[in-house]
C-alpha cells in the first residue's frame, strides 16, 4: 500500500500539532463520513479547528498529515491525555456507509498499523482505540461493530507472529520486582507518576528513554546550570557562576520566580526559562513566540548538553518549551539526585560487573555500561535508554 505525505505547514503547528511528541502508541479511529484519505487530510489542513490526526487511510492509500514526532488532537482526552500527547492517530475512511470500500480501507489500516509497530519495535499492545480515552466516544464505530478483536488479530498476523523481535506481544512484557523497584526510583527522582505495576510496558519504556542516563564530563553536564546562573546574574541576582545547582542558587531562583509572579517552586521549567530569556524590550512579531539571540544561546546549550536537536532558530516555540520542561533544572540533595544512577550501578554489579556503588556516573561506570551493552548485543553508546534498562531489569 502506498503511503503519501501531505503534511500540515509549520505555520499551522500551533493549532494542529503544537507539541513535540515521543509516540508510545497508535490510536485507531473511523472518520464517520465518506471522504477519501486525500480529502480527509486536505480538509484537516485547510480548516482552523484543532482536530487533527497523523494518517487517514482509504481503499487506495494512506495519507500522512502530521509528523509522527508532533502531537495531534483526536482522542478527546484533553491537553495532557496520553491519546492526544503520545498517540499516532489513524483515521479509517468510508466508515459512514461501509461496504467494500471501507473493508479495503480497514485492511490498508491493518497494514499501516503493522508497519508502524515494526518501525518502532512495538507489540500489538500498542494498538489502542479512540474509545479507550477521554469520554470513551464510540469510535472507531464500524470497526467496533465488526469486532475490535478481529482488527487486532489481523494486525498481529500482518506483524508476523514468527518474527518476535519485531512485535513483542503483551504477554512478553517484562514483569518482575526489579521493574517495580525501578519504577519507584523513577517516580522518586524524576516525579514520573509511573504506575507501580512492575511491568516494563509502554509508559515505563517511554520514561526510560526520556530520562536516559549517560556519562558526561562534569563541566559539560553543568553548562546549562552555568547558563542559567549567568542569566540570573545579568538580571541583577548576585550568585556565583560555578555551574552547580546548590542551595544559594535555589534561593535566587525562587526569588526570581517571586519577582516575576511565577509559581515559586525552584524548578527551572519553561515559564522560568521564558522569563530568563526575555529582553526588557520584548517584541513578539509572530504570534507570542519569544525570539532573540538569548534563545539561540539557550538552544545551543540544550543541544550540547542534552542532545536535543533543537532547530537553532532563536525562537522559544513549542519544541523549545517542551525541551525546557523535559530538562527542568532543580536543586536536589545529591543523594536523591543520584538514586537512579545508584540503582543502575547495583543492577550492573548484581549482573557481575565490578564497579563502585557511589551514585555518580563517572568514566568507570561509562566503561562498564558499554561493556554490558556489548555483551548483550545492544547498541554500544553508553546511553541507558529503554533497551539497556530492559536488559538490566531482566
Ligand atoms: Zn475517533
């Protein structure tokens, strides 16, 4: 089946797909009309409603309208729902009248769904329906009438049950006490709100990737803190520029937040970053997006320290804001901050790698992590993301 792109122009991102997204699932819909996929996407792009979706599929082809790394508004679960914020939406066309055209469209949706699962290395457990979210709308209506299980079965077959490295069926989700321990550490250190179910499922994997651990030279690691310190100093707050988020900086950040009428919590997230980057003479030409050289400096630091891949456009737009919130700075007592590193060290040690359990990601741990990745035939990059975490928790 053909997949063609007709992507929404970026000047409509603020309406249709304002947020950067790391997808964790697929959300299936029926259009409840009789338009073709081309027309469905063209209409979605043309109108100024928020409603949006990544793909429309008909009896001929799939048409993509939203990039998979941006969110869309389709699951009726609001601003922060997992459907809207983590789901790749697929609309199956011709569901109003049904018949042969719908059957073919649905079969193409089966193929598209399977190909997306393969691409991400996902199992059938990642296939969800609109009805699973928000107000539980009866959608995909015709697919539901004709049997949701049948749809899932056909996706499983298309996925190829023999090729288990491509599709991991839900029964293969890693589940044990190690995972539970890991979830507790993640909730404690990163305020993840993971369900403590001991299952290394989609949510856990997404968090493992969001908060990847990696060895970085301390001075590099501190460049973002240093940047924030410099900004505070330039704005009249006296503090030392030492790149380390200690109790004095914590006090100054809270003072700054109070002075700017922000929430006084000491977290350097998007609102605080915005205030730090603002000129005294703020000019907002395109919408309300802050744009100046300071933002550009900040983007460079974020790319350097966190490998963000932010476009260096000097605009504090949706991507920049998402990264500001993903990598929030905060003063934490070192022992807490290090609990996740300590947890990983303990796992490595239990698995036979000799290293000291000091909660600090130094060059020796970097070497051991890479050795572990090599031993498990993982990508040897020293990054502790979902694949490495999964092997550690086995
Ligand atoms: Zn729907």
